C-alpha cells in the first residue's frame, strides 16, 4: 500500500523531463540563391545552444551567403531560418558578426578602445560618444578577450592577430548568444591562427554561446570544434568530423572524387595530388557578390553596428545530409 502511494506521488518520466529548448540556429528546407545561382537547396539542420561549429566548403559554396542570410541580409528563396525559435530579422541583438572584409583596418589610427566602442552605437565615422553603460560594456568585452593592453594603441600598430582580438570584442558587445565569424583566420600565420581559435573557444565556453566559425581549412579548427558544417554543390552536411570528413560525403559536396588523408593528427582533403582546401584559398565570386553587396546595404549588419564594414552543447552524433 505504501509502495502504491509512493508510486503515485512520483511524477511520470514525461513530467520529470525538462522541456526541449529551441536550437540556437535552425534551417528548415532552406534554399538560397545569389545572382541567379543556387547556393543552397532544400537544406534542413539544427545547431544546438553552446555548440562550436566549423563552417567549411569550397569557394562559392555559400559560407558567407549563409551567414548573411542568418543576419537577414540575404533573402531566403524558400524555407525558414530561425534563431532561438524565432524567424530571422535584421539587427537581431542576439547575433554578433565578424565580416570577412577587414583589409583597411591596418591603416587606421583610431585607438583600440574607441574602435570597439564604435560598434556599440553604430558609428561608422568619427569617434563615438559613449554613455556610462556603453563604456562599461566596452571594458567588459576587452577583459573577455584579453584586449586591455591593446585598448590604448592605434589599429595601425597592431598585428593581424591583435586586430582580430578587438574584432572579437566588438562581436561580444551586448551579450549575443550566437557568433558568426566569417574567415577570421585569413592572412594569419599558423601560430596566430591557433591563438585566435583558442581565444574564441575559451570565450565561447566561458559564456556558453553558440559559434559558427567559417574557414578555408579544417586543421586549425580540428581540436576546438564540436561539429562541422560542410557546404558544397548546393548541399550541406552537418556532423562530427569523423562523420562528415569522409570520401563519400566530400565527393558528393565537391561533385568530384575526393580523398581524405589523415597524417599525424592532421586531415588533408585531396583531389588527386592537390590539397583542395589550400588550392581553394582566396576570394571567390560568391564572396564578392554576396559580401560586397551586403556591405553596401543600409545600416549595420546586426544589432552591434560594426564600424569596419568598409575596410556548448554536444552534437547529436549523426550527420544531416541534404
């Protein structure tokens, strides 16, 4: 009798189970097109809260276009993209974004602290007039990325890796829950690439945020990412490295026979005797058309209003192939 009363007092398994949370980023039958060319066709996938996902693929595969679509800057031809369960919209404060075009930063004399503050209130030219709350937020993000020593130095005196540290600080203003980092390793040597990846991973874990980190090469991300999103031929594959970086999956995404070679803890994606990822490195038409056009659009790309436009939960353990 007592056992029966205790059994009735216990909630059922269904009641004890916490309600499922919305994915940080969800694509539902999404198709994207740019300049009349299909970039992504009928892709469905979900990225969980707190995941670090590497975004890879050959030139023109749509890495930049996908990020622009998540920002609401590129219209979805079909389907829906949702952030935290809500449809995408321009200026979403939940998203921090680092664009790919950054070449003019090296010549700017603006101080590091002022540069970070420019992103807080949308200033593109001149120095921002930050209020106390903004100044406090700027100091917070500088502390997060270890950038206090760079705050009083002009951008023109900083190395590429040091400027990336301040760009990451900009992305963290306003406490976003999703970071979109578009090729932050471009033009960095292997040592500085490792520093940037480790910095992003540390910040991501400390804040429990979701990161999409696009790159031309897998190896710098290999020991940091939870899953990889590989784009190609209008399709997408999302899963662990071992699930996605395989001969069958990559051959389908490249539309040509691809070999995957593992040597001393590194992975090389080969087409014949050519390392595909190194061969593909550089600006492509998708980037030029997509990013250049977006940089000329009205207003900042997201809620943080970056001023440099012109210059972890575990994976599901399976691959989403579209």
